[in-house]
């Protein structure tokens, strides 16, 4: 595995707890009214937001999502986000530790890579009611003198199963990413090696297939060239580093494995229409 350093402000769930022990695996918060996270950052834990109503925007990995009533927002460990909630917002938040997240993920059935393609989605009134009940039941258990964590963990797993069921009804592209083991493994390998290896041949060798065949599978299954998946991951990391790290553009060029500033700038502008410096300075 390539060594990758984290240059972003990363918040840990323990920073939000008021527990006497200073340790927790799950937190519940009710959010009402205007909230504004100015500085983008990321967490090392899972966040699930259940919106009763509201308006505003939630930016996840630099894509803005409009907040509406009866929505669920997923924020996975490592994703960059910021938000601006308007005064009419009412939502309920679960923070789930990295340890619990790993055991929670199988209940979602699909990998987190797929859910990150659809981090915000509308839900039915009946599902909202079911989720609201579980969120409130978790809140009540957390207020007990002697918390039974097995109950909370079971309820959080039930929430995962309910969300999975909704995903299967709402989206029809999950099979593209997960029915084909080559694409699923390819995406995982990109996440591990994108800084040092952007050649399709490198990943094809890891998958024990030819580069030509990997490209054929990628185009057939998800209608995207294999090289595009690699470039998309590099671009996402470049945006993250430019926006919320203290690294200079020169250091980012080196960190992402580009030959020089000119090649990085050309790559970035071809995908965004802006130079790295323009992107870094924009509001």
C-alpha cells in the first residue's frame, strides 16, 4: 500500500462527546435553525443526517446539494464537507465511530464507494417516520444512566438496513459498481495507489488482466474509460488539498506525483476550467 499523508483538518468523534470517560461510539444531535460551517473539513467517522424540513446547502466533496424536507445525507469518513443551514432547518444527526462504522457497513450491502455517488437522497414519508422513531429511540437510550450499548448498536444496524432498502428502490445503478468484481476492485485499488500510479496498465496488472480488457470492461459496465476513473480520483484529491490544506501548490504538485507545476495546472484546468490558484482562491 502506498503511504499517504493526510493534510486536512480531521475531526474525531471523541471531540464532540461530553461523556465522563471521554469516549463514545455513537452520538445523537438535534439541529434546529441556521448553522454555517465556514471552513471545509473532514471526519474520521460516519455521519447520517435525517432532515425533517429545511433549506440551504450541504457541500460534500465540493458538490453542492440543496437541502429539502424528508432527506437523508450520508457523510463517510474521509469526505470533505461544509454546510449552510437556513433558519427553518430541523434535522437529526447520528455520528458513528470508525469502529462501529466498519461493522455497520455490511448492513448497507454496497460499499461506501457506491453510497458516495449518492450521498443525498429523498425518502418516503413512511421511511422518514420509521427512521425518526429509531433516531429518537437512540437519543432516549443515550440519556439513560446505565446505557445499554447493544441496544444502540442494534438500532443503528436497523437504520442501515432501512436505508439500504430505500437505496435499492431509489437507485438502479448500484449493480454497475458492485455486480462486476473487476470494477469494484479497480475502484478500491485506485483509492490506494492514485498518487503514485495513474497508468491503466498498472491497475490491470494488479487485477491480472490486460489494460485493453480493463478499459473494455470499464466502458461496458459504467460507460467510462478506465483512465477517467483514475483522473477523477486525482482531481478530487487535488481539490481537497487546494481548499483545506496549508500546502502550497508546489507541494501539492509533488504530493500528487506530477512532473512539474505546468503539467499539474494543465491537468487541473482541463477538468475544471480554472487554474489551481484560481480554484484555491475562490470562495
